[in-house]
């Protein structure tokens, strides 16, 4: 399968929304059309430093996967990085190189922008994805915490 990775365009909106809803479902997040629409606006309008990438089947132009990245400062290194917030491959396109193509595009984008890392988290039990991640990146020893804002 020939795959092209590029930034999202307005014409991608319907297919992208379907993929992102699938991503949310995969992570057992509740259906939330507002969250999907807000995220679409962020990636399509490049709000909050977001970059929306899509993997496209060259044969028919269908979207096979998505990657949502954002820039972040790395004060300890006086550098910037790209954070991969979301990576999703359509179930029908899995194990065909879609995620690998998106990760490679993220790596290339980081290099082009002078970023010194592409970083992401994944669920500990996401063994299928982790088998790919272990081939292209190094798992860190850092533990992630979430703290709710006061009153939240």
C-alpha cells in the first residue's frame, strides 16, 4: 500500500472526524462531538502550536490514520520538542505501515523545525502499538502524573 503523509486540509474534516472518534473510542473516552470538533479546529487552524498530520492512501485519497502533534519548550535543553498527543490508524488499515509512516513524518518534522525530540505516552497495556514504538523510539523511565486544577 502506498501511503502519503501530509498536513490536514479542510477537505479532510469528515474523514478526520471519523478517525478521531475512533481514537476516542479506542481509549474508552465517551462520545463527545464537541471534543472532536474542538480538536479538529485546533489541528486544522494550527491553534496551540498543533500540527495535524494524516496518512493518505495514494490509490484513492482515503485517510488511513492521523497524528496530532504540538510544539513544546524544553527549558533544560534550551530547545523545543514535538509532543505526539494522538496517533491512530483506521482498523482496516492496521499492520500496513500507517503508524510507522506517521511516526517517520513526525521525526522528519522535528528535524526540519530544529526540535530535539518527539515525545509521547501510551497505555502500558497497548502492546501492539508498543511493539512498533520500541523499534523507533526509546521508552523512558519517567512516570506521568496528572493533577487537577484547584476546584476542578
